[in-house]
C-alpha cells in the first residue's frame, strides 16, 4: 500500500524529530521544511496528502504560506500549528480553509489522530465498510431466498442500495462485483415473486397488498388535502430510489423527512401506463373504458401522456367535488422550472400543485443516443453522480427552498425507475409490436416463456387490448428484447443502456417521500 505523504513545515523542525520518527514508525512518509518558501517549493514539485504548517515563522508567515498552498493545491488538507488561539489569526486561518488547528506543544498522539481524521479516515472507513459487507453478504443472501412479503422486498431493496452507496467510494472492484451479483440474484427472486403475486394484488378483494401507481395519490396526497394542507406533488420522471438518496442531503437542510418509503409501479413500468395511472387513479384499461378520449394505445400515433392534467382534474373532482383547487405543470427544461419559480406566489393559492420534471428521464434517453452522455454515466454510480450534480446546481433546488419558506408540504416521487440492461433475449413479433426494449405488446409473439413474464389475458392485469389476441410480455432482471433481424447491431447498441418497462426492483420499487419544512 502506498505510504501517506506528509509535509511538516516549522522553523524549529529539529525539536520535532521525535514526533517525525514516531510517525515514520507508524508507516507514514514525512518530509520537512524550515520556512514557507521551502515548503512551497516542495509542494510545487510533488503532491502531499497532508501539510502541517507552523503559524509563526520568520519570513513568509504561516498565513501567507497557507494562502499560496491553497492556490497551488486547493484540495490538500492543511493543519495549522500555533502557539496561541488569538481569535483574529484563527479566523483568518479558518477563512483560508485550514482543515484543523493544533496548539503547541503538540504530542505524538494528537498528531496521529489528526492524520487519521483528515487523511486516513477514508481508507479506514472503506476497509471497515468492506469487512461489514462481507459479514452481511451471507445473511442478505439467505434473506433474499426467503422473502415472501412486499414489505420485506421494500426493506431488502433499500438495504442493497444502502450498501451500494457505502461501497461506492471504496475502490474495491471485487466487492463491487459481488454486490452487483447479489443484486442480480435479488432481481431474479423479485421477478419470481412478482409473477406469483401481481394478479392477486389487482384483485379488489385482496386486502394485504402494496400501494401501487393508481392508488398512490389516494393514500399519500389526499390525506394531506383532507387535513387542509397546501401540497406540492413532484413527479421526477425516472427517479430511482438510489437517485433520491443522492439528492436527499440537499433537501434535508430545509425539510424534515417525514416518510421515506417505496411503492410498487404497475406493469408496464413505462410512462404511458404508470404515470397515467397515478394521475387518473385508475388502471390503464379502466382509463380506456371510462375516458376513451384520454387514452392512446401503443400502436396509435401521438403523445401518450398528453392528458395528465385532465385526468388529474377528473380524479380530484371525483374525490373532493369542487372543494379543492388544483394546478398542473410539466417542466421539460431548466427554463421552465425558472418560470414556475417566478410564479410561486400565485401557485400558493392552490390547494394542490402537481409538477412533473422530466430531466432524469431525458438523461436516460440521451445516454442511449449520445456517446458523450453514455461516457459520463458509465455505470450506476456515475448516473447517480450526474443526477446529484444536476439537482445541486438546478433552479429546482432553489424552488424547493422557496416552497420550504412558504410552509407547504412536499411529496416527491416518480412514475417508474430504470435498470442497466446487459443480457439480450430474442423475440419475434409482427410490425405492429411495440418497440420498447423491456416489454412487448402484440399478437403472434414468439419467445421463450421461461425467460419472460407473459400476460396472455390483458384484462386480468387491467391492460387495454390493441386486438383480440393481444399479449403482453415483460423482460426481467437485466434482460432486454432484441429481434433476430440485425440482432448483433441492436444487441451492441442497447447493451449497458438504462431502460424501463419491465420487472426489476429498480423499475418497480419507486421512492415516495413526504417532506415538511423545517421553518
């Protein structure tokens, strides 16, 4: 393992020899300088993991040296060592971004603790996290094989995401591969669980079942409206649970997190079906039957989510009559979010504001179409990182902070997630078969039934039929459908892309978060 490199700058460095010898025995490499100029020369020549810097030196002072160090190496931790805690000196040092300070005389244990705190912590935490996961690996595997309730699937998915986030910065490729394999194992078991239980959940007589897309607003939004709360309901399209955990710290500054759960998306886990179900409070075939003018089937031309506002208005009227006022917005880009932000005072007149934000979904599609975006989102960690960076620097975060100041309640959710597909499976269909890579709807479909979840009677799943012999077929795990024609071309084109529509924890277990303002 590479030794940690330390630079210690002090005009009385000879008196510190015992400390330096102590650190070298502990495995650290220590270089020394007796003045600021020599220290800067060394820092120009090589990179150090940590700098100890005496505050009171002849010539270039400690503060002047610190300013130059931060110009040359802004990310290098600097620990100031001073004879006094004079307030103005320490204020200047802290303002210049020191990592810590120590008061002379220092002892070896103080120095060692400082190193571990500012340099070694990441390694120590990483090693402990890796060891903890190895201990937990077998227990997780046993639990995955024994799960038989939807609550347990919610718990295990959140636990796997928690380990993924903890291991993200470990740099241990072996552990990353093990966790990826364990998630695949979990997704295989999850698909089997969905096949056994999905139709049972859709039976109106079933009591023990999860909240699903068409029940989401009834269970999570309407109780707040009944309590006369003002509510902002955000649907961030394609926001997975791990994406939510990435942006959560930014919102925790302004909100108490009252609820951090997941609900089950209906099948197909695609915007046309899942989001229309959310806004109507109905399953797709029910929308088609009750409001045929608002529903378009897969094979029909035109946008499939053009009537969300009308569906929402009809549902609110169905539950509340004319008692509650509702407003709907769909933000396709940052400029539109800014427009919403500028009109916030007007929006606060409504009981319910529903805002759809499309960035994460657009990022997923752009990743398939643009090599640069694919390179920036090479894997799940990079996809999370880009989502987090977008959120931190977007007007959407500013909008959330202003809503917090207003005192309104906030619900954040999504309509579906996505999964990075790896394994192509063959399917044959007619020209009218849907083009989605994770599910297919059509007639005369030819596939291996063992590789998919098939719904041969769409009415059982409350899905509309394009024709009398329509069948729905869903891919599971990280599979994706490819036609035999141009098989190799499309296999390579879509491998490693993020897709939705099928059955996986990432697509079906959707974050539903309730925030109340701290103010």
